[in-house]
C-alpha cells in the first residue's frame, strides 16, 4: 500500500461505493460509501465525518438527511508515535 510507504494516518477511497472503515498498520482506511449510488450490504446513501476526540479518531457515517448511523460509528485509538 502506498499509505504504508508514506506512513499515512489516513487512506481514503470511494470507487466501489461500499462504505467501510478499518485500521491497518496504524493507518485508518476509509470508504465513506456513496451519497448517490450506494453498493454492498448497506444500501443507505452515506458520507463520513472524522473527528479527533480524547479517546482517539472517531469515524461517523451519516445518511443523506444528516442523521448519524450510530451502529456504524467507530473510534480508533491514537497509536502513532512520530
């Protein structure tokens, strides 16, 4: 991954239109889904918000009407020591 080579904190992609977030090698990998043509098992039109909190980095998925999809919210601990 190019993100690993660059020691990136985040890597974003969206082409598959399938929402998802995970941490891989201390990099948060995020696909916010699609606000117009969602695909995959969750067919809700979505976008993502990223917040820095005392607990870590919080990723929230929002629907087209700006409602949070709370079951999908994840918080990742701050683990990098640059």
